[in-house]
């Protein structure tokens, strides 16, 4: 069974991955750890019972440590400014300044615009847009000082404008707004920090069978043949998190096409 690569390209680097108690975030954390990164994972679900969904931060770090990797977790609610500040401080205390930030956490409601409650709108914007913005602000000073850093934001095809034929069943307008804003933020920040050796990119997964996707019923007879292995998004993030900031920054990528462009097959996760 494969484990941590002792000569991995991320050896000695510290990675912070949000939304990493399960699903895509967990897979990304494992993939980065396999290449030698010291990984700090964060989410609201630290213990069994913290969420109705399967998966906890303990599960993620246990999985990484079983491979011989280094991992710890910081439980945090990314809708809280104080928690975001504490998260970055405790991550740096554990493993040193953050080299790689993966903004993966999300909270999502699929509700038609006409009846969308402001409280839920504000929560989605806070977690999916402002939290990545603020976390980037918090990690950038040390990245710029060291002339090195990688920020990867996880988006979605929902950020693309819908086309006809339209459907009334979607309820995804606010989710799409959040992802479109995240993508525009990414390219704007990439231009601001280009001369500082910091890469900022977006990668979107295909349809992945995760606990969160299952809750929203997004996999059905019409979509089942489009389901993508979780290894694709994990590998895509790893490739962006080690790319040359001068040549691989400001990109809005989709996982599978990116890997095809690079001529890389996804590594199996263990």
C-alpha cells in the first residue's frame, strides 16, 4: 500500500485545507500529505455527532497518520471572523507558516430566488466568498515575505451562466453567484501577488459522489454516468499547489481537463 513519499515535492511545506472532515476536502488533504506536506485540516465536525453526515476531522487526520504523514486539525466555523483568525494562528503554531491554502469549505442551500431567506444568503456569501477572501488576507503576509505560496480555491461548474433550456427546479442562482465571485476574486488576487511568488488558482471538480452531494440528491439516473472519481479533484489541487507561480497562476480550471493538459493520471488515494 502506498504511503507518504519520503521525497515528495511538498516535503517541509505546511498546507491548510478547509472543509476537510469528509469528501473532497478530505481527499485533498490526503493527497497533499502523500507528497510530504504537513497538513492542517479544518471544519465544524471534529467528533462523531457534530454532524448528521459521516466523516470527522479525527477521521481525516487518522487516515493521514496511518500513511505516515503529519496532520492535525483545528475545529472552526468559517462564518466566524474570530474562528478564521484563530484557525490561521493555530495552524501556524502547529506546523509553521502556511505555504498552501486550499479554500474548500462551503455551505449550500438550493432555494429559488423569490423565496431565498436573507439569513441563508448571508451565510452562503460569508462562508463561500468572504471566508476565502479573509483567509487569503491572513496568510498572504507570510507568503509575500517568503516570496512563495499557493492558494487554491475550489469552485464549481455552477459558476458558469446557465443556458437554455432553463429549468425551474434548480434553485442554484445564489450558489452560482458565490462561485462566480470566488473565481473573479481568484484572478484579481493572482494579478496582485504575481510579483511576490504567490500562485492563486481555481479548480472545479466534476460531479463527485460525496456525502454533501448525496444530501442534495444531485446523483440520479440522469447524472450517474457523469460521476467522477474523487481522485481527479485531489490530483488537480496537488498539481496546482506545486506549480510554478510564474507560469501557473490565475487559472480557472476543471479537474479532468487540467490533468489531461498536464498528461497526468490521478494518483490512487489510500
